[in-house]
C-alpha cells in the first residue's frame, strides 16, 4: 500500500512502514500505482515517478524538466490517474491536466479551472469548477450534455453504477444517477442525511456491492446500491477523526480511509461482524447469551441487553441498555430447565423472561460456573463458587457445601460416565463421584504435578463432544481410563502443532469447538479420531483484543458464536457463507543485500545476478507478503544447501545468513496462515563462488606449480642420480685411466728401458769396437809383421762394418719416436734451421745423455759434441743463463 502525505510517499508492505521523502520536501496529494516497481505521484509544483531499484528502495524521477520553466509555478497536483489503454498518465491540478506519454508532457485546461479527475471504468471524468462535467478523450476535454445542472455545485465523487451508468455526488450531499442522458437522484433520504456533511470522496466495492462515502465532517457512510445505509464509521465508533480525505479499495475488497490525521482500515471477514463499544463504555465482555429475543452481555460492570433485531442497525450500541440489579462482575450465563442463571461476583442471579433480576439462592459468595447434575430423582445444580463447590436443590432451594476437596476450585465438568471433574487454581484436577445423598464425594482422585512430574503445573479443564480434555503448557491432554492416567492427546496436538499460547477450548455442538489463544480464535472439528482446523481469525489485528486471562467465546446457538472482547464483541455466523480455503499469494523478494566481513556491501540485481563473490558471502534477503497485515499471514523460509527444514512462521521481512560457504543454494519462501494453507513457493537460486584460491584458474595454477615443483624435484633427483652415476662413471674412468696410465707408464718405462737399453747397447758396442780396434792397432804397431797385415785389414773392415752408425741411429730414432711422438716435427716447426745432426743431438739431449755418451753414440769426439752443443745454442737463440737440456724437456 502507498500513501501520500506532507512528508513524502509512505509505503506499507504489511510488516514494515517506510517513508520515502520527496526531493523538494513538498507534500504528495495525488498518487496512482502502476506496479510494485512503478508509482506515479504529484505534489506541489512537481510531477514524477518512483522506481524501485535493486535495493528494494524507491527512487524518484521528476518530469518537471519536461515542461517549460515556471509552468508548474504555484500549482498542486491533486489527482493522478493512469490510462493503461493509451499508455498515458494524467496529473491534475485545479488549473490544468498534465499528460505524460512516456517521453514528453502535454498540458490542457479550462479557463475557469478544474475540480477532481475521476477514472470510471475506462473513462476519465472531470468537472469545471462550479460548472458542467467533461470527458477526457484523445487529450481533449469534451463537455457532457445536460451536465449544466452542476453549475454552482462541486461534483467531488464520480463512481460506476450498474452496467453503463455512473453516480455523481456533490459536496452538498446530492447523489445523481447518470444513464447517459438524464441525471436523477439516487436516494433522497440518504441525500438528506449527507446534507451539510461535506461529501468529499467515495468508492465502490463490487465484491459486496456496496458504496462508501467519505465526508469532511462526519466520517464514512456505507450504503447498498440503492443508497440504503448499512454502516456509519466515525469518531464515535472507530475513526480517529471525521475528516475523510481519501478512500481506497484494496485487492481484498477491504477499505482504507485516509484522514487529515492518520489512517483507518475497514476490514471484512467472512462470517464475522464486529461491534465495538468505544463510544459507549460497557466494560469488558466476559460472556453472552440469547434470552427471550434479546442478546445479553455479561461484563465487568454488569449485564447489558439489546434486542436481537437491533444488532443489524448501524447505531446498535445506542439501543444497548443496562440491566438493573446486575451491577458487578458477571462470569457466566447458564440456561437450565427454562431458567437463566448468571454467575455473578455477589451470588447466583436469575434473569426472568421479563428481564427482571432475582437472587433465588442465598450463597453469599461469588459464582464462577453453574452446571446441571445428572440426577433423575432431583433437580440439582453444581455451583463453582469463590470458596468451596456447592450443591443447590432447585426444588427445595437448599444449599450445601462440598468440603472434601482442600484446594480452591475454579471450573467443573461432568463426563459421559457421570464423573465430576474439578479444576483447581493451578494445582491439577480431581475426578470425583458424589455419594447417594449428594452431600459429599464418594471418592475423589487427584491428577497433577504433585503426583506425576510429567504433568503441567496448571491443567485447564474443558469438554469436547462429551469428552473431557485438558490444556496445559500449550498441549492437549486426555484421560486414559485403562491406565488411569492423564496422557497427551496426539491428534489434537498434531492439529495445533503450529499454534502457540493456547488459553481455552469452548464446545459448540456435536464435534465442533473453538480454541482460543491470546490473540486468535480457531474453529475446529474433533470426533476422537480426526482433528482438523476449519477457520482461523486474528483478533488483535482489528484494534480489538480478547479479555486478558479470561478469553472466552459464548455459543449463542448452533450457528452464531460471540467472541468476547475488552471493548465490544464479534459475532460469528457459520451459516453465513460456506468457508472456502484462501488462495494465498506467494511472497515477493524485495532485495538481496550482500556484504563482506570488512563491512563492504552492495545490492544484487536478483533478477539477473545469480553468482555472488566469495568475499561477499554475508547475504540478507528482504521480502514482503501482500496480505500479511490484513489476513494474519506469516512467512516460512528455507535455504536449501544449508538445511532442508522450513523455518517457524515469522512476520519480519528480513533474513540474514552469515559467512555462507561456497556452493549452490536455493532460497525458498512461502506464505502460511493459521489454517495451514500455504502459497506457492518463491524461489531464488544463487551460487556463492569459491574463493580465488579455489577457482579453476587457481587449480590450474596449482597444477602448474605442482608440476613445476615435481619437475624440479625430478630434475634434482635426476641430477643427483646423474651426479652419482657420473661419479661412478668418473670413478670407473679414473680407475680405467689409472690402469691405462699404469699400463702406459709401464709401456713407457718399457720403451724407456728399451731405448736406454738400445742406446746403452749401441754405446757399449761402439765402445767395445773402438777398444778392439785400438787393441788391434796397438798390436800391429808393436808387431809390425807383414803376415798379420791381411788379418789386421780384415779385422778393421769387420770392426768398421759393425761401427755402421747409420743403422744404429735409425733404430735409435725409431725407439725415440715411439716414446716421444712428433718431437722432431714440433722441433723442426719451431726451428726449421736445424740439421739432421742437430736433431740427433737434440734427441740425445732430450734423453739427458752426457757428452761422453753422445760422442760414443754419434761416433764423434767429446770435443766435437761440445762444439755441436755450442752451435745448437746459437741456432736456438738461447740465453747464457738458459739450460739447453731444459729447453727440450718442455717439448713433448
């Protein structure tokens, strides 16, 4: 519901009131609703539209800038009407009509000014101030023929009437029927009633075929289609004040009343008629009964009565009269054998057919309850008093007390076996049987917490269809005859599992009963096997309340029950209409608010966005239900993914979930009422995305990182094993090289040995030959015999042949080259000027031979060797300090 006032746009979702302030601070006079998301309003010097954003809040957009500057100067928009057929919005002031087509604004008007714009079916009516009527068509005003009768009058109300007619009401109270040609008065007597009341507004309610007429001076009048008054709502009975500025029919056909100070709501329930006594204080109503075509009301002030037929009068409480002789607290009425007894705080009162009051029995104490005892021989009454229970003999008028029970008794019932059950004041119950003379109890058995700790401390006693039922700790209990115990009644408790604060049960007839809580009433059926709630009503929602701690419903007859209130009563007629299950509308999600642990927050466009970042995993859902205020509805919710059980019914429109883990969720809402009816489920599916470290890219990074780590580990392992392998290989190679080296060294040593052996052999041989030649030459010189000359010559030839140094040198060089490969090549490359003899000397020096050995080897003198050495130093260009042998050692 939306209301315009002097502070802005007031919004009510049935649970929460919210004020949306206008940007320029002006008051809103005109309003029309296109949808839940779009509302058009007009105010002082401004026209515009409200749009609902993703946060569920309304944001205002002004169309003022679509008009030339100053166009709206000093103008107030009084009415806003949406033309759905032509997709236009009309803003009406007393001077002009502003037509908004979605892109631009057009202005039309009449010189003398305009009154109020009215939408009647698909037509738009307006009156020239103190002039004729006009129809708005195609952005032009067309005068209605014959409407000059309104000259000098103010036509403030125009409503549909029957098929193609309409009603036109003036401020002076005349209501005309217009059939397309003529204007005729609807109901002269009602028009006379309205005269001087300043008729200001009106609405038609098709569902009940009634009209509501709001006045500035006398509240609201309700009439039928013929103008006969049905009800009058004013400050005398229900309204805060009599100045009615606006009336509106909601989609439940109930009526909202806008006044100059506050709002009122006229609600209708099937089978319920409300009667409040705000104007006439009769006290709180505790009981009621029909008696001799009168309705009697027992209150804390006494007994009031009213003729039954006057209950249909709009001013029924003016016919209410006080019954003399009943002053004080009235607790109950009991009709027994044609007598009407009243349980009073002073005594038993008997009310005669002529409504005269008497005190036939002198109990001299207050009386709670009076019941007839099952006795064929005597007419006896069991009276529950402020003190002990008492027996009254209706024939002899004798009275005696039953003193066997030590505890105070507040209620009594008789079961189907004629046992008397007594309810104590908060200390359990007794099952009793009277003696044959009815003077005392033959036996009495106690059932309560003192003997059985499983029982509640307080057990209230009731009777349902001949069965005794107990109520305690919001649970129903029953007596099990086989066990002789009071046990839980599973069927009734299952039936009322969702109902709390149960106070009392009142039997209606057969298997039907009323159950009463602190604020609601339930009509249910129970035959011992099946328990089912038939109807449920909330009383506190109607600015009325049950009598605290003494909630009661009085059954007047088989079809009518009276709900006792602290300021009036409600009549329930079960025959009025067949009760039909209510079709409940599904709740509407207003917004989805998400926030982080650090306080960052934002709203989701829940119609598009279904993925929520992980860091915004605090989620708040705001929701509303269209009839929660009017129909006593609640909302249940469940978040699948967290749990699968529906919550207890709640009325606040907000649910908060903190730190939701990643995953997919379904938030479900449904509307429920007191009868267990449920609406369709509203579902919002969303997903809390995983944190960055649990995304696909993160997992891919993890895989790559793990792969790299494994690769590095593998490479390290491989490198280690490779190093180990290389070490083994190198060790083997070293061992092999060592062996080879040893072999080579051995071979070199062998070569050296061979070289030295051969060199030594050549030197020794040469020395030997030279020694032999010397010996031969010496012998021939000493013995110069001619006969020895041939021998000497042959000997010299033989020795000369064995001194062939060239062959020895060739053998020597072969051995030398095997050991020192490329020595001569390198030496020749470095010193190309060297001769063969120089090379031979270099080889001898390389081997470290002494001059003597070199001389012997080369078959030259030592002197010649030294000379050759000198010449070699020159050729090698060696300094005097350089050793000739060291020069050859460095050359491999």
